[in-house]
């Protein structure tokens, strides 16, 4: 099936460019169902995307790409598309990920530039904004359920009894209530160092935005500063989160009621817990359901975040002990893929 799709994509591109010489080179896999290729034509480099319409949010990609572009944010340009087939030809942002350009010396400066884009993203508008999904209670509950179904049950075989399930549900309710109490804005929903590209002249390019929703104002910044793929010292995180609070207040919340630092911090911490709980489950699902094992090695960091942050909130003691005493040890002890990765570090 994949080979057939690739052939169809290649034929479509050859027709669009009136050539027969296009050769597709596969790029690193995506966590979703989209498949990316690079090709060259007429002395230029392009990205070809196979995004099956029944499995990809293509309409959202087009809509959000246009909205971000109108606000001056660098997003891949759509050179050509076949909506019915789910084929796209995009401009090529190159191979330099933001994550590969940051070190301890330039981290604060470079991350501030990335944070500066958040007020723009959070306030973009659409003619049909109502069609943008709402990150509501049902949505968040669905995401949190992935943790139990795919990480605890399927991956680790950890079965919680009735009382434990009630305790975990109580912790989840606290996270949901915190998320819903925040100002609700447009959020990228996967705003991290691998979805930001370094372009010419140190400009930033934003990708993988098709799953944007209307949701909590701290979601994107916690995705960025407590990245699932790399970890920064707490001091750096604190400095940059304070910068975010000042920036977002100045550009987006200037007419709103003042929000004190303790409230910002609680929102940030609990939002991060929700995201890392969800992501740990998704990484497990990618392995068991989709056959993508490369994300297993990233589970320990998500769990370490949960352990470290939850210990500051007594009302989340059950979550803290569950992950610290049962989940994280089980991951490190039972997964040869993860153990090999951890030893290599």
C-alpha cells in the first residue's frame, strides 16, 4: 500500500512539474500517518507529503498554514496540493532543527525568540474559528486515558485496583480543572524543539501545526520549556517562563485581570503534568499499535518530569508515588530498547 501511494504521489508531482525525472527521497518518519519525501526539480528542493485524507487533518493544515502565514510567521508554503488524494508539495525548510542549534551558552537568547512567536500564534483568527477544535474536558479526559490504556495496561501490565483508579481519576480531575481555568487561546499543541526549524539568517520556521486547537494559554510554553526530547536546567526554565509571562501579558492579556506569579506557576506545572502523562501513553501506543518503537526511549524523560513536578503538590501525592515507585522503575527494568538508550547516554 505504501509503495502504491508513493508511486501515485510521484506521478502526481511529475504531472504538476511537467517532467518525468522526479526522484523521491524518504525523510525521517512522523509520529502520525503522514509520510515525507524530499525531491529536487528545476534546481530547487521541495518537500512532498503523503497525508491520507482519512487519517490526516489536511483541511486544518491548510487553514492554519494560511492563518499563520498572514501573521508573518514562517510556515512551509503550499506549492501544490491534491486534497482528494492527500498529496502536498511544500517549500523546503531544510534539515536544521532548532534543537540542533541550541546549547547552554545560547539557550536563553534563542528560546526567547521562539517564545516571542507565541503571542502571535495564540491570537490568530480564522473566518470559521468555531471549526477549530476546543480543548475541553472531554478532549483532555480522552488524552489522559491513553496513559492508563497504553502505558500502564498494555505496555507495563500494571493493573490498578478500584481505589487506585479513583485516586488517579481525582488527580486527573485536578489537572483538567486547572487547564480549563486558564485563558483559552489558539495553541499549536506540539510546540517543541523538533517542530521549529532554523532557516537562513537565523529565522525560525514552524511546522507540524495541523493539530492546533483552542486551549490553555500555558500549553505551548510548557511543551517548549519542558520538552519531551531534551531537558534544560530548572534555572533556565524559570527565567524563560517568567519572560513568557511578561511577554504574553503585554501582547495578549493587557486588558485582563492581573495574574500573579503563583497562579502562573501552578497553571504551568499542572499543564506540563497533563501533557507528559498523555505523551507517555502516546509513545507506548506508537509502539504497540503503529509499530513505531523509536519513541520508547523518550518515555523516561516524560516520567521524570511527572515525578519531579508532582512532588511539589501534595494533592497529587498518588500520581507522584505511582510514577516514582511503580511506573518509572518498570520502564527502566523491563524495556531493553530503553535500557540500551539510557546506557548509551
